[in-house]
C-alpha cells in the first residue's frame, strides 16, 4: 500500500486529479470507478478545471459509480445520480452512454421491508452491473472515500470481504453522517443502498482511497495499520496489489509509522 500524506484537502484533491490525469494520458479510454460524498468533490472540481482550461479529454473515458441510495428518484437532489451529474458529468465531455450509476429504483424500501423482494430482478440487475464492468475490461482506477465506520462504497461493517454488488442496509452512524445533505434530518436519509461489493472493488486494477479531516483519522489508522477485518471493510485494501491512500494531515494524525509526504 502506498500512503501519501499531504497538507490539506486541496492538496489531496489536486494530487488525486494529477494521478488520474497521468493515467488518462497513457490510456484515454480509462475505466474510472467513482465515489460520491464530500471527499471527492475537490478532485472532481480539479478534473473539471483540467478539462476546461487544459483540454483534458473525457470523450473515451468510461465510469462506474460505487453505489446509490434506494428510495430516491433519480432526479432527487441527493440521489447519487444527481450528485454525479451536478458535480462532474455535466461539466466534462463524457458521453452519457459511458456513464454507469447503480439504479436505486429497481427496488423500493417498502418491498425490502415487506419481505416481498423481487429477488430475481435484483440479482439480474446486480449481475448486469458487474458484467458491464467486465465488458469494459474492468475498472482501471477506483476512487474511494471512507466512512467513519470503515465502509467503502456502502459496504458497512460486517460486509463479506468477498461480497459482490447487492443491497445493503445503512448503519445509523452513516445515516447520521449523511443527514447533513438531508436538512440535518436522519429520518430523511434512505435506509438502504445498492452498492458494489468489497470483492467487486478489490478487482479494480488500482485503488485510490482519499480521506480528509480528523473525523476520518481512526478509520484511516485501522485501514493502514490495523488488522484486516470485516469490522472495518476498508482494511481489505491491505491485500490489494496497488492501493494508493492519499490523506491530509488531520486524517493521518493517528498513524503510528512514517509515510511518504507530498
Ligand atoms: P464523505 O463520505 O466523503 O462525505 O465523508 C465518505 C463515505 O461515506 O464513503
């Protein structure tokens, strides 16, 4: 694992964008795995700047998002579909047909809670999503944020470390953290999500995990220096042959050993 400690959020975002840009120069049809949340926003802003000011070309790039809430229509302002269009896709020249975001409308929270799940439909959809990734030759770089509870994608603690794309129930800590996007009201935060599995994520050729801020320090300490455990699904990246972790100083503040600084 390559751990790079940078000064702040801005430096983290710029270093991540530079890395992606370098890979796009080598492979213009790069397959990018994308994440949502506050963490990658600065990275997306920098990629948009590179596109507008330096003509970084996304016309051949293909993207796969990690996850999506269940229970929000696509056009809901807090759906990850809206998030990705508002914060990246509408500002760059990526063809719509190259964009993949899990469809959180294939099942409703009511169906999940009633126990009358359209299991075949869900399984067929999840299999289709995984096969699309394979069709494009797999994900070249998977961008990851990390939850305070150590989740990657929406793979909450206890997720199988070999899991594939499926429905997960969100933990209260995650819903509380995300309530800031829903008028501070945890009751408005969806309870379920569709997410790539830990096993799906681990098949990406490179993992690029970003974390900023002191509230991520414990999760980063576990991810980098803790034992591999489903208690903190992010710890599995210790087994990945090419995992890069870019963290700012506050997120790195609990790390015990010395790491690269940029
Ligand atoms: P954040 O979320 O980037 O908004 O902190 C990260 C995550 O939950 O994976």
